C-alpha cells in the first residue's frame, strides 16, 4: 500500500512577515511613482502634439 503524501503548509517566520511587509510597502511606492510618471508623460505628449499643431 502506498502512503498518502501530506501537503506541507509553508510556515512564515517573523522575519518573513517583516520582509513581506517591506516588499508590499515598496511595491506601493513604485506604483505611485509609475502613476506619477505616466501622468507627466501624458501631459508632455499632449503639450508636444498641441505645439506641433496636431489636434
């Protein structure tokens, strides 16, 4: 008879939880930076098309 394989649940240590929280915070900051750059790029693109006379 074959033994059934048990699924091991990963255990998070305190340092794992802290690192995860740091990465989540960093990810949030990067998302804000990306949104800001996207907004600036869009504004520059609009300005260039208007100055070129293209509507």
